[in-house]
C-alpha cells in the first residue's frame, strides 16, 4: 500500500463541511478511478491533514489523470473556502502540500 499525506490549513469548525464534501465525493466512483483505498482527514490547531492510501505506488499518476474529471474539479473548488495552502507563497500544486515520509514500520504477516 502507498500513502500520501497532504498538509494544509483549516479552521477546526470547518471539519463537518469538509467531511460532507468528501463523503459525497467518495460515494461516487472517483475513489476507484484514483486508486484510493482509504481516506482519513485530521485537524490539529488550525492544520489539516489528508491521509490517502492506495493499493499501488502509482496513486499519484491516477490522481493526475483524474484531475480533469468534472467531479475532481468541483470538489477542488468546493474545498477552497475551507482549506488553504500551508504556505501560499510556495504552493503551485497539491504536490507542494505533500509531506515526505522519513520512517515507516508495519507488523509482519
């Protein structure tokens, strides 16, 4: 499994609205098209964390391909009032908001 963690800023009071937007989005076939296996959203002191798990390492490529889908475009626009870039001066694409994993452990089978 491959994971991406997006870090941004969000007012904690916006959590319910953001969750509802993703609830509707995830009820479509979009997660399947993007290769998403699991999505988890977190907030902490004004920060927003979006953990997305994929079955394979090519999740980033599938997301790139999905970016032109009207549903992807719509959720991106709908999230704008609630989610803002961690560092607006350096943000150009979602890749600029992805955390870099520097340690990983999992239980053996």
